[in-house]
């Protein structure tokens, strides 16, 4: 495994490459079936959700492995068509355009995803907040970046919060169709902090339904594994071509947040692509933060929210959560410092003996 496939927190971005049909993919060599003990393994690479997707699937025979891989890709495309704010036709884009005070009907999938996103917003005291679209717009992040004026920064965060999005309750007898209502004009939802996690979880569900024995999915650096054990490399936040350690993952997902890949340069300054929802300011760079969780949504959302909170508060919060592990690579001093939660003992291999390691209890 090369360090080029290391986890990063690339947001769900530009529209993915259109799905090829299964025969087309075979003709292009995008699928590479490999025999495995007791079955067949298919590996597939393509563009998806603005980044690279690698799918490795094992099934009882080659044909079933191919069909399983296709089921995963189709499910990811469904998620992208629902969530991508790079697509004007997506359901999330339609919600962002809705007039303030107008109830917008949602699919049960999007309603459930936004409801769960709100739970992470509450858990992290607002550090994870997908309603930061107005801040990203003020900084023109998608256009290459600009320095907003103080008034533009404050205007972007005045009402940019989940408090400004009203979601229906499933139990409302008067409104069986789920809906959402924007309560502020500058409320803009962004899928970058949770879209990949949703896509990976949905793809896993499709693979399980197809009977796939095991799988490994890597979507822009976030990895999900089940039914097998994989060694996942973590990169040096200062140089992502260098692997610092590996983590053994047999079931679950791993996601990393940091500024090494997606920071932008504005007027000669490097600016983080991660913003604090309450201040509208870029989050200070301290290195990288990796979350290992049983599902990809949790890993994705927490890696963003905990990075905003910073190392100390992130560790405090993780200690209250079951089944969540944390790795912090701190580059602020001359010596690289790694802090790992206790549940990772025996699962981490250091590849650089110069790293100073501390275990968080």
C-alpha cells in the first residue's frame, strides 16, 4: 500500500465522473477480478463524489463479485445525486435555494441524514456544522479563495447554524412526508463534512445485500472495511508522501482531517479549508486528526468536528463515546507527537521511530 492512498478529509466536491455501465467498465479495464481463497475478488477504480473511489469486493464467484461492485457504485451515485451541492439538480441544492419559511418535501433518506447530522452538531457543541455554506461563499473557497471583509465574515455566521434549519418529526400525523424549512436567508448546507461517510455506509449496505463476503472501500482517503483485516497507512501531515504509522482495521471506517492537502493560498497566506462555524475563521493548523469508528458517517462527521474543537477538547469528548478511537498527529513542535486512545493498543505500528507517542486514558 502506498502512502498516496492515505486518509484525508477531502470534501464531497465536484461532480463525479459519470458511471459507466458494467460492460463499459470491463472494456476499459476498470475492473480487475482476482481469484481468492473460497471465492473471487474484484477491484475497481473510478471517479466519484469529486474524488477517487477504489472498491475491492470478495464474493463466491467472479460474476457475483462484479455485480456486487456495481451495486456499491450505483448506491454511491445515488448519494451523490442527492447530496452534491456541486450539482444544481441535487436534493440538497434544491433545499438551499428554497425561500425562507417554505416547507420543502424531502426524501426519507435526506431527512434521516440531516437529522443524524444535527445529532453530531449537538454532540460537538456546534463544531461540526454542515450549515457553513455562507462562510465558504464569503471566503470564495470554491473559486480559489478571497479574504472577506470583517462585515462579510460576521454576516456569514450570524444565522449560519442548524438552529436555522427546521426539520419535521417523523411522528407528525399532519405531515407524513418529511420536510425541512430554512429559517434564515444565508443558510447554506454543505455536504463536505459528512457526504463521504454517508456514501460509504450506503455502499456497504448494498454490498451486504448482494452477499459480498468482504470489502474495502476507499473514497478520497476515507476507508471502510468489513469481513477482512487491512493495514491503513497514516501520512505525515507535513508531507503526505511519507507514511508515519499503520492502523489495523478489520471492521469499521477511518477518516482523517487536516490542512495539508486542501488548504488554499489567499494573498500569500495559506488558509485552512476547515472553518469554525461560530467565528467564520479558518481553523488553526495543528497537524492531523484521525477517527476510527464502526460506521463511516460517525468517522467522517467526528473527524471534522473534533478537528475544529482542537486536540484537548477532542480527546475529552472521545472519552465519553463508545467504539470511537482517535489518533492526533501534532506538528506544532520540532518533534512530531502522536496521541492515541487506549483502544488502539496492539493495532498501531509505528513506521518512524522518531515519533513521540502518548496514550490517552
